[in-house]
């Protein structure tokens, strides 16, 4: 299975590093034209830039859906488990 493309909201650097170590491709929302499989976000983050202002990102994973994962409600392990379950 190709590795998943995951957007991680700016400011969630520890999560980004952990996902990269686990083999996921971590990108910024505006930094890719690839299909995005999941978005990890936090409503508690002080960084509010979450928009796709340039229109280049493709919000449709390989299965046709994008999984949204709230980092404020999930531990790092739970985030990894949710990503592992994406088919």
C-alpha cells in the first residue's frame, strides 16, 4: 500500500515528527497537489491557518474520503491507529 498523505495543522510539530517517523508523508495543506488521505487538526491550536487558499490541494484520499482526526481528542497512539485503519 502506498504511504498515506497526511496534512497536520501548523503548530502540531510533535505529531508531524511522530507521523514522519512512522512512515507517513506529512504535508502542509497548501504545499501539495497530491490526494490527501487525512487531516490532523486541533481546535485548541493558536494557529488558525487551516484554509486551502491557493486551490492546489486535492481533498480526496485514495478511497475517495479524507479522514479528519482531532488531535485534542486523540493521543499520538490513537492518531497512529486511526491512520493505520485507513484503507
